């Protein structure tokens, strides 16, 4: 398993929560998927493309491009980039919609499903992070300061006991 960049992790965890099965295709607007990029965004309920009632209620009846055009474009670019990287890693399969430019068809692969399941669970996600960075140089510095602090603490307790 691997530790992916933040946008890819959040999208994959969100796809796991939204799609929930291997090989099932779901269709979403890029603007709606932008909610997955927020912290714990995979818990958000995102309407599938064609769910006119749900998408008009979520946006207050206003098209996202009219409401916040700059944020919408930036989020769409982030999602497209993350989707392309996830597809190159064979974690998802992305197909653009035939007629709508900002609509994509998403399908999880077996590896994408497993990794999305692990990213959507906090304990397993932190375990993946530790597994990736357990041999990082930062731990040498943390151990040095921890040892120095421990030595001072023992010295201080020794003076209190006397």
C-alpha cells in the first residue's frame, strides 16, 4: 500500500464512500466532487449526476459556476489532476461524459477499493502514514530531543528525591 498526496487520498476515500463497490460506475459533476477535498469530506453526501432534486437543494438552486466561479474552476482543476494521477496508478477508471464537459464517470478498481477503504478509516489511515514515514530523518531529531528531555527529567526528579 502507498501513501498518496492529500487530494488523491481524500478523493479515493470519498469514492469508496460514494461508490462502495468494485466495478460499479457512478456519474458526478466535478463541482460536486469538490466537497471531497475538504477535511473528512468523504462523509459528505454528493448527488449523482442526473439527481436534479438533490443537486438543486445542495446549491440553493444556483449553478456553482455562477455562484463561485473562481473556486469552482480551481477545484475542478484539482479534481481533474488527482483523477488523472489515480487513473495512472490504476486505482480508478475515469471516463468523461459524452455531452457534458464537467461530468465524469468513475469506477473503482480492486486496489482503489482497498486503498479507499483504508483511507476512509482514521486508524488505518494513520497506520499507512506511519508505515510510509517510519524511517524518516525527522524521527532522529525527535529521538534526540526526547532523550535530552528524559535525561533532564530524571536529573530533576533526582534533585527532588534528595
